[in-house]
């Protein structure tokens, strides 16, 4: 029997959503200050409007609906689902006011894409977007990659109990240390450390590529936020191809790989536990799929004849494979090249790489290596059971911090999520096919949206019909939350309408 949520339940959820909206408002102050420094007055107005609305609405919600009640699982999941719907609204306001968007839907699309670290974009004339708005776009990756809920509540929450279900609701379940708040703060310690190191490396690579020092620093900061958070936004429409630099691309590859690793893996590496990291089942699974896919991409490119120079083939093939598998979405070639020049094998492997994603509890999207690995272990286990004697006890195990036995519950959970992702990719593709796109192009674009990647084969455009744009928005949203929080929100809505008191 469905139980209708009480007023106190709704008050509690709204209180925490208000905190997140307030946090979004504070986030908007960063590009606002930058716009003031640069005297970009139109952007000052746009950012001030967005920040003011978010801060006022968020603060009023907090004050008027204050409660010290603890969140349970359902409250946490619904809070996360609502926050990820409403947060992009306030980020979209200043973007929409720049006149670089055909309508508010397009601005909301880019805001959702930024926070979910997807990297797909409907912005027009990106190459002439102001610096302050560029900072806003890339900052949305940095906030979303670590989780906007965690960003806010690690600052404002007073106890770990307030954050636990929110942490899981954002698609994370890897507690690096027992305390959730300490785990979240470690995540930001890692991110800020990489920010310094990565920006410095990109700054030097930018100088090597011919950028002036000021522009090299600007590009370094923005590209770092998009690379480490596996986002995909770039200051120019030609993405990383703009820099025409193998050195710059090499630095970006390192940062994309770092972003594709779980924060638990970063913890092991920070503690000098390299041997433990090398034994990790998920890392080994990711290395296996990446090696196989990259090899097949290179073979496919060789067969396609797209590049006569072996160096260019290797450089573009490896970069794109890393970009796809880590869910980053940076490109070093035009989107039309996938369909027109790369043949059949290489684009197909890129779609598979995007679909699989990187490690769980990283900034990447997609199915995640741990689920793929567990499903593969289960298949091999069942094959061994079929051929083993009836008296034999056949188990499958893997190493992640310690030896674990693959249980039927784990297998069911992994396969459930894998199937949901496959349905998400296929569903979006069918919508695109309905609007006249070929299935191969539709599947490429749909997988990129659902796995929060950002590579495009040329389907996405400001001229797309609204239902197709909203399909991609929904895919980015569901893919980032890994379904459960969104399902909880739907269940809560049904309970409000049909539940009994």
C-alpha cells in the first residue's frame, strides 16, 4: 500500500533542496566577480540576476522551512532528484541572457549538460562567448563532477547522517573513509590538488602551443575542469583540436584518465598503495576494455584510410578512445569525421567505449567497469557450473580492497543497471530515428547523452525539434543519477497522488 507523504516530509525535502539552490547561487558569484574584473557588463547583469534569484529563493526556502529532522533513504533520493532538476534552471538563467541561445530550453540543455559533465552543447557562436561565461560553463563541470549535493552539504551540513543518502543518491557508493563528510572533503582535496597540478601542466602546454601567458592560464584552468571532471566543454567549437599540439593532447589524456579513476583508487594511490591498486578488479577490467577498444579503433582507422600518416592515426585514435571511455567528450576531429571518414569499426568501438564508461565513484558516466566486470564474472561462473560435476561448488571472486565473492544479489544489481542503460541508449536513439536520423548516428548521439560523454556525430543542433532536445536532457539526467534517485522521485509523485494517509 502506498503511503502519502506528509507535510513534514515535503518540508524536509524542500529545506535541503533550498540549500542546494543557495549553493548554486554562491557558485554563480565566482564568474560574476570575474565579469566585474573584466568589465563585461552585460554578463555582470546576467550573472547577478541568476545569482540573486538562486540565493534569495534558496535562503528563503531554508529559513521558512527550517527543520532539524533527519533524512531517511526516500527523502535523500527525492532531494537529489529534485536538486538535479532545479539546479540547472538557475545556471541556465545567465546563459540564456547572453543571447547565445535560441531559447531557454537550449540554455537549460547546456546547464544540465554542464552539471552532469556531459559536454553536449546547443550554444551558438561559442567561439565568441565572453570569458566570464566560459568560466561559468566549465565551473559547472567542476561542481557537477564532484556532485552539487556534496559541494553544498559538506560545507553546510553538521553531521554525516544528513549527507549519507544524498551521497548515494548522486550515483556514488564508495566511502573512502567511514564518515561520509570526510569522504566528500577528501574528494575535494583530490580535485583541488589536481587543479593546481593540472592547470600548471596545461599552462605550460598552452605556452608550447603558442598561446600568450594570460590566455594559456585561462585555457589551462577551464580545460582542466572539463578534463578532470570528464565534462567535455571547451572554449572553442573545435574542442582540443583548436590547440594543434600533441603535447597539449598528452596532458589532457593524463587528466581524462585521472578523472576516470574512482576517488577510492586515488586514495589508494595517495597512500602509496600501488600494489593494492594494481590488484583492483575494477581497474583491471577498465584496462582490459580500454586496451581492446583502443586496438580495434586503431585497426578500424587503418582500414578506413582516413589518415595516411601513421602518427596522426595513432594520435587521433588513442585520444578519441580515451575521451570516449572516460566519458569526457573532448574531440580532435570534426564531428562529421565519425560518419564520413572513420568507416564502420572505429565509430562502433567509440559507441561501445562511451556506453561502458569508466570506474564507479569517479566523475565519469556510463555503465561503469565494476558492473561490466561482475556481469562477465557471473557469465564465466555459470559456464563453469554447467561443465563442473554436480558435487562441485563453483564460486567467482574478485579483489577490491580485499577478496570478495560474487553473489547473486550483486549480479542482479549489476545486470539491472546495465539493462537500464541499454534501454536508455536505445530509447533515445529511437526518438532520434523518429525525427529522421539514421540509426547509427542516432545511437552514437543517444549513447553520448545517456553516458554523459559529449562526443557528437552531428545530430545535435539548435534546430533539433524540442522533443528530441528534451529526450537528450532526460538521458543526461537519468544517466548521471544512475536511475535510482529519479525512480524514487517518480514513486514519491505517485504516492502524493494515489497514496493513502
